[in-house]
């Protein structure tokens, strides 16, 4: 609900995934990932921020391999809120989107995700 340090979805290690069901089917156009800025971090760094990630469109929540919509890097030196356009255009609309995080910026114990948003046009 807010961007206070620690108010995140944290998962162990640097590999994790999140499946989101949207309120309606959309044609995805972009995604945003948000993390706290270094200035708000008690340690002065954001090593727990996601680094390499991909986003997939799924036909249903049980589908193991969805349609790749893009591969991205969250820049720890960039703005806290970063937008990533869909790289792999799809003629298909999706109501379920999977975010797969492959690495973080060096935190050995966990990765923190503060906000993930999906942008698109209603189907």
C-alpha cells in the first residue's frame, strides 16, 4: 500500500515469480516495476531490488510456459519507478501475466518487489 522500506513482497534468494490475474483481458503494452530509492534505504543501497526479469502472458494460471512479452533489467541507478515497453508484440489478449525474476542487485538472502504494474488496452 505504500513505499516505506520493508513494505514489500520479499522472497528468499534471487529467483522468484509472481502470477497476476488482471480484472479483464488486455493487450499488454508496458510494465512498471517500482522499488524504494537508495535515499530511503536504511542501508543506503538497494541490493535487494530485482535486476533481470521477464514477463509472460498466460492463457490460464496452470500454463507452465506462457508467451514471452519481454526481457528487462531494472536499473538500480535509475528512477524508483521504471517503465518497460512490451518487446514481443502479441496479437492475443491476456488476463494472466507472470513476472519471473532471475536475479537481484547482490543481496544474498532475499529480493524485494514493491510494485509491479501491467499496462495495456482492454480487449
